[in-house]
């Protein structure tokens, strides 16, 4: 889900609701200052959080663009890599070519991880958005509680039953540690095996080099200290041939040793490459979870937003009906007087109106409770 | 390796030692060198087999993960697009109710909306992915 696709969500959170709260609700707001303050405070917090979340999404997108610049999608890169799997690790390939192949796998894995970070940042935005919308819903439900205390016993029981559905939450565990886990894996490989590969290969080459220079030095020394007679020379040359032959064999054995070590290093690189592919699988599973979460949270958030809008309409109408502006017989004070005289605080028809509000509150709580 | 191969190997090995001995003047060194050579052959074969085995695993994993997640993402998108259309219709009903102050319309719209949104689409999705992974999807 790209950040442009998130615009409707942001619109829901920061245009529709505040507009509804500050515009359409003006009448309610005048009657209920604490409600206005609470909603405005939630909106402020939500706006700050959303700005931070959008920044994080943009950063993650920039990183993903940087990592995959000039290349196709990570999947295409991986499939292309798959078509050349055998390359780089053959007997005649140098250790460098195997390293290059492994590095290519690292670059692809980092692309997957960068895209995963985008999904995680988007999921965080949806998650925070949900919690702020939920908070708004709770403010409305709290307002209703004040009215409910004035309901008759029968209606209050109904209200409590609706309320007792409880306010749950949606939650999903997204493995935010995966990218760092992958990076740690690569770093570990680099720190341990990588340097040991490099060390092994350069050590063997150094040893071979040392051996060869030693042979050269021996020849040089023997020549300098060699005998003068032909016989002495022959003895000297025979000894030299014997020693040099042994040295060459030793050097050849060392070359064999270095080939074996290189081969082992290639095998280890190949194993590390497989580990990377396994990690990509994990990263993709997690990204799928994050995307599923975003889609579901978006659905719940929008529905919750619409329900708040509908609830607000009923709430406003009900308040206007229960406490009309220019009717002194229906003020709180007048109603309390009537209550003291043994008459109900609300009439039956008024209670029916309130119950519509209770029903709407039930829908609010059901969205808050909706299973992911 | 059959008996003849073993004989050949032994003969070649002995010839090799003789040659190396002639070159170096030491049977011990020649033997050591040829042993190393044989070990190298074994190591190369072992590595080749191991690398091929890893290649096969990688090949399977890459194929699986690219196609599997592609299908999952498409399925998710299609599921939510379908639900989105229905949800939008209920939004329209609720909007109409708000506009005309028709409480029945509002509550009716909310009721239908809740019946869809409360139901998690992931139950079916989980069932699908389990069948997909087990290869037990019914034929289309």
C-alpha cells in the first residue's frame, strides 16, 4: 500500500472528523464544552502522530527507492537471481565471484527488507489512526453515560447490556525486529565467516608466496656459498635439486590446501545465501501480515469514522429534542423539579429517542470490538 | 568404484609416487603430495554435491515464496476490494439517512455495516492459505 493510497485514511482522520466536530457539531459543542475540548485534544495528538508516521513512511519509501534504483521489483530481481543460481560457485570460479554472487543476494534481501519497512511504517499509521478514532468513540460513549443515568430502570438495563459488550481492541503483532535481524545476520556473516574467508584465502596465497621466495633465496644462497670444483658443483646442484623439488611439492601441497579452503569458503557462502533466501521468505510473510493489517484496519477505521458521524447526528438531534434551546420546561433544572415531584426525568417517547442513541453506541462499540 | 577402478587407481597412485619421487628425490613427500591431490578430488566432489543440494533448496524456496505471496497479495486485494464496494453502499445509505434525518435509515445502515465489518475476512483467508500450503485446494 503506497503512501498516496493512505490519503483517504488521513482524510478520514484529519478532515472529515475535525470538520464534523468543529463545523456540524457547533451546536453540540456550544452545549457541551468538555466534549469539544476532548475531541480537539485527540485531533491534535492524532495530527502530530500522523505527521510523524507519514514522515517515517516517506523515509522508508526513499530507502526502498534507493536500494532498488534502476532495477525491477524485488521479486523480478530474485527470479533473475534464481535463473543464475549455479553461477559463481563452480570449481573454476574464483572465491571473488562466489562473494560477488553472495553480495548480489545481500542486495536483493536488503531490497525486500526496505519494502518491508515501508509496510511496517504504513501499519503503524493505520494502527495509531485506529487508536485515535477509538478514543473519539469512547468520548462519545462517555457522553452517553451522563444521559443514561437519567434513564428509567428498564431502559438503563438495556443500556448496560449494550455497554457491557465492552470496548476491546484490535491488535496485531508485526515483527518489527525482522529487518534488524536480517542485517545482524549479514553483519555476523561479514564479521565472522567473511573475514575468515578473506583471511584463509590471503593466508594461503601468502604462504605460497613465502614458499616460493624461500626456494628462490635458497638457490641464491647455495650459489653464493657453492663449491668451486666440478664435483662440488654437482653435489651442490644435486642437493639443490633435492631441496628445491621438495619445496615445490610443499608449495603445490599448499596450493591444494588453498583450493580446498576456497572450496569450503564457497560452500559456506552458498549456505549463507540460502539463509538469506530463508530470511526473505520470513520478511515476505511478515509484510503480508502488515498489509493485511493495513487493509483490515482501514476498513474498521472508515466504518468507525462513519459510525461516529451517524452517532453524532443522532446525538445532536436527541439533545435538541431533549433540551430544546427556548423551552424552559425542558431544561435540566425543570426536569429535576419534575423528578422531585415523582414524575420521570424523561418521557417514554424521549426515552425511545435515547435508545436509538444507545443502539448507535452499540454499533460504535461493536466496531471497536471487531476481530481483526 | 569397482575392483578394476581400484586397481587402476592404485597403479596410477604408485606411478605418481614414482614420478614424484624421481622429481623430488623423496618418496615421503611424493606420497604426501598425491594424498593431498586425492583429498582435493574428494573435497571438490563433496562441495559440488553440497552446492547443488543448496541450489535445489534455494530454487524451490524462491519459486514458492514469489508465487505464494503473489497469490496471497492478490487474494487480499480482491477480498478487500469486494468488501469495500459493499461497505461503500452502506455508507451511502447512512449518508442518506443523515441528510434526511431518517433515523431508521441510519440505524439500518449501521446494522448492515456492522454485520460485514464485524466479521473478519481472515478466517476464510486462513482456511485458504492452509489448503493452499497443503495442496488441497479443490479443482476449479
